[in-house]
């Protein structure tokens, strides 16, 4: 009887353990299916998540750390009226008061617009995002 009880505890205990923490802060987004890139603003790094399941972590060099990163959350990659890449916040992304909800991505070394939030990004990452990503998760 004691062995049966011990076996039952061993079988039930893992089911009662808390689930593993999802990779996204919000716990509602799924890497690779709802977004294919992560911007870690605190570490100045990008994690690219290609469809083949591999991951690539890229640290942005200090000379390219310019502009204001978007607020944390999910962002959609679009193009502005001139065809330049920009991040746009869907309604689920919380924005601070006065934020326009759009953040242009500007290649490193190019001038940033002075009147609105913008983010300098290495040109190779901008190109990869344009080919492989429709959504980006911004983490702290």
C-alpha cells in the first residue's frame, strides 16, 4: 500500500508543478508563431527566430545604439508612406501617454527624425526583418 501511495505521489506531483515560464514577458505571446524577432532593449540585443527553429542573438554595437526603443510589447513591422520600415503598435500594446504608436527603424549612421520616436537598427537586421518578420516582441 505504501508503495502504491508513493507511486501515486510521484505521478501526480509533476502535474501539480507550475508550468515553465514562457519566453515572452506577457505570457500570452508565443515565440515563432506570433512574432519572429525579439528586441531586448536593456541588453541592446536582437534575437532572431527564423522559421527553421534556430535562434540568432545579435548584440548591437554601441555606435548604433541611438533613438528611443518602443515600449514593451508586441509590435507589427510595416512600411511608412515613403516605404521605410516602421514598427506599429497594435491595440494590445500599452503605450505611454502621447506616444504616436509608430516607431520608424533607421539604419545605423542615418539621421534620426527629431520630432518623433525612432530607433537605429543595423541595416542587416532591418533587411532580415523585412524578409522574415511581421511582428516583433520588445522586451526589457
